[in-house]
């Protein structure tokens, strides 16, 4: 009796190939987006306009969605 060679179905090979390509592509995109965001965030120089005095004069900010003690 001759042995039959089992070959994977064509659709299974295609799915594995497409899945591998998608994983490599998505990983590359994540790295590219992360580097682009880091590059453009660091390109703008940010400076505190009011200094320490401005932060102390403003006082603490109320948390969004919560009533303040003045509203009671």
C-alpha cells in the first residue's frame, strides 16, 4: 500500500501567509507612529508662561464631572 503525502490546503497556507504579513505590517506601523509622535511632540518647545506664582494663585482645579463645594 502506497503512502499518501498529506499536503496543507491551499487556503490554510494563504491564511498563514496573510496573517504573518498583517502582523509584520501592523508592528511596523506601531513603531512608525510611536516615533512620529515622539518626534513632533519634542519639536515644540513648551514653556511655563506664568511660573510658580501663577500656579499658586490659580489654586487647585476641580475635577471634571464632580460638583464643587461652592455648588452645595
